[in-house]
C-alpha cells in the first residue's frame, strides 16, 4: 500500500500580510478579526494553506522580520485569543496556517540584544549574538541589502564591539554556536505548534552559522541545527510543514530537503527562469532548470513562488547567471527600472505591464508544475503597486476588496491606513477588486478560481510524476504530469506570437484527448498531433478516458 501523502503535498499556498489584508476594528491596520472574516473568500478561491508573514511584536522596521518577542502577537493585529479564533476558523474551513519564523536574527530592541550589549564581553548574555572587534571578519559573506547597508557589521558604542547583521543594521544575528540560542528557538517552535499552527516558513535559513573564508551560507552546522529542529517538530506527532527560504541555486537549496531535514524549500531559480522565459520567448533554460530541480529532489517538495513581499530577487550572479539576469532586465517591460538590492521591486501585474495573458500563463505553469504553488495576495486580481513607497512597501499595499472607500480594506480615515490603497492608472481599486471581479465571468479572479478547481480535480497535477516532452518549438514548453490513473499534458507558449506545432503522442496513439478547462474534445492522440497556441497561450489536456471528477481527491 502506498503511504498516505502529507497534507502539504500539492497544496496551494496563499501568502498574505495580516496588516495589509483586512481591517476588522477600523483603525486602518489589518488584523486577525478582519482576516477571519475573509476566510470564506479564501475558501471560495480554492487555496488551502495560508502563509502569514511575521505576526509578532516588532518595531516594524523590516515588515515585522525584526522581532522583539517570538511568542507574542503584534498588538496591531490582535492578541493570542484573536489569533486562536482565526486559526480555529481557518481549520474548520479546511485551511492550514503556516507562520513565518525568523530564526536568524531579532530586532535590536529585543530584550536579548539589549541585555547582550550591556553585559560584559565574553559573558553568556553577550554571547547570544555574534560580536567582533574586527569588522573584516567573514569578509566573503555578501551584503544582502546593499542599498541600505555597506557592511554586515555595525559598531555598538555600548558593547564597544561590532555585531553581525546579515540584513539591516537593526537586525542583529543570533549566535547559533550558543546552545541557549538553539534551545530557546526550539522552544519557540514548540510554543506555536502547541497552539495548533500547521508549519513554518523558515526565514533566511542559510545564514544561521558563519565560517571564515566562505559566503556563510548553508554551512554544515546550519544543516545540523535544522535536523535538530526537524526532530523536535516530529516529536509533536503530527504532519507539520517546514518550508525553508534559501535563495540559492538548486544544488545548494536541495540539501535542505534531506529526508531528516526540511519538508519543502522555495525554488527561486525557477521563479527567475519563468520570468526569463517570458522576457526572451525561449524555454530552453527553463526546461533545464526544471530537470535539474526534479533530479535534485522529487518535485512536490519545491514551493513555487512568482512574486512575494520582497523584490524579485535575482542575486549577484550566484543564484542565476548574469546572462539570465540581463535577459530579465532587458526583456521585461518594467525590468530596467525599480532595481532594489539584488532584484526588481515591482508586483507581478506591473512587472508584466498589466498584460493578463502573461499573468495567466505564469500562473498556469505554477498550477501545473510539480510542487506547491505560492500565490501572493492580490495577484489573483492583477493588483498593482505604488513604486514611490519606501523599501519593499510598494508590494505590500492593502488588499482591494470592493470599489468603496479604501477598497473596502478599512473604514478608517485615509491618513491612518497602514499603506495607501492602489489608485494608479490601470490598477485603481475601484476597478481592480474582489467584488467587481467576482461578477465578471472573464476576470482574472474567476480564472484563478477555475484553474484551482481544475487542479483539485486532477491528482496528477498535485502529486503526479513530471516528464518534459520534446518540443519542436523554441518558445513552447511541453510536459506531462502522470499518476497511475491519469495523464495530463501541458503545453505553454511563452512568446508574444502565436505558435503552432506538432507533438509526437504516438505513445498514446488513438487515445482520447480533452482540453481540461472547458472540456472540449481534441483529435485522438497521434504521432503528429497538432496544437495551436495564441500568444502566451497554454492548455492542459487529459489523455485517456479517466473522468477528472471521478478520480480520488
Ligand atoms: C527574508 C524576508 O523575506 C525579507 O522580507 C526580510 O527582510 C529578510 N528575510 C530578513 O528577515
Ligand atoms: Ca485593525
């Protein structure tokens, strides 16, 4: 008998920022009360896992990734009781909830850091963070937020030493050489699992340990700690998802997915190649990247993001080649400007110049490739951004619910809003919002819902095997997703021109072929099976007689 699949196998992850999602008490800031009220929408849409960016007390100098208390709730969002009410409601509506957990650093306002800087040099309190008398230590570790910081070290006049911060200077790195740090962070994990959460998105996992002469990423000691973390999670005796954020090449990200380590990891290389494919109209490197990821670890364990709350991270040539970075910069309508740190600071829709065809194509790939598709809140509407805002705030503006004031996000007066709702031309919330798009059968929102429904009915798309087929067209990606009972064929045209091609389906000669979304019949499979795809067009076909609805969910 095949073992039961964990709940997260093939799950669709919806990422949201609680403070930007829905305001339940009218103070201008999204909260758990507001989010709980939106659960029926999320269920209607068809996503099954909610990933909440950090919800903890924080001075919010890095969107909450600067934490002052790992076991509390930011008072703007509610309290542990309102979190619990939300979690229970999400579970009762069939959704799982994973929390962002920042292992690598805290806020400099965290009591641990304040204690550390005042404690004597070499004391156990000081030792909770990474200190040095020499800011040239670990010189090969790149500065990640290069538009904000010039060094990974900051002088602390109280401690009279430098402290390490791989991110912003107010985010000192915890010292994982210190057993107290390891034990305490494992207690944090216990705390949230005891409260019923279903998993964690582990922020910045590669950076837990440092070593001279290296980039200080993914060191063996880091993997050893993550295995300890996994063992601790397993003790809870239920399926939990540990999803690592390692913005690294496939070969460096794959070790996090060892059987005794994390369950999932984001495939950011794939994200970059998806954009590069659109930018260049060519699929060769995308295909190679898919094969590499598939060979490194079995496909369903990769999480597949298009966009998120950060800039579209392309890196310094370590993640993907300079040539691919250049392809994206030059080929994407918004690729040239809006550069932040090592990536492009735009939301998906503006990045694609508002073209719904490429938007659908990219999501069509995400929903049919092996892994856990990640949908960023608002991208189901083609929501826009506010490029003038500071740091990554352009991508974090309030969700657009209705054409009413503030897009239905909040009843508060405008100056109190967490961030301004989008009124940019082409993306105005009076047009681009949930209420309006629900009523338009051809809207992007209804399209997403339909695609997610189809995906639910097709187990092959959730956990079937993956096979790339030979494509006679340089701009059309062709692949199969198969379970024993079901074969789904996918063809996707990444070019701005129509494509017609002939596929060799002799393996299934004479079998019925049906397009999935609208159920229309195609000619039976044959050695020369012709397909026409419009610009940025794609299709999913079922091969054979199996009925989607009759297959096990
Ligand atoms: C990655 C997060 O996605 C980003 O938003 C944050 O600034 C850094 N980690 C630091 O926590
Ligand atoms: Ca509120």
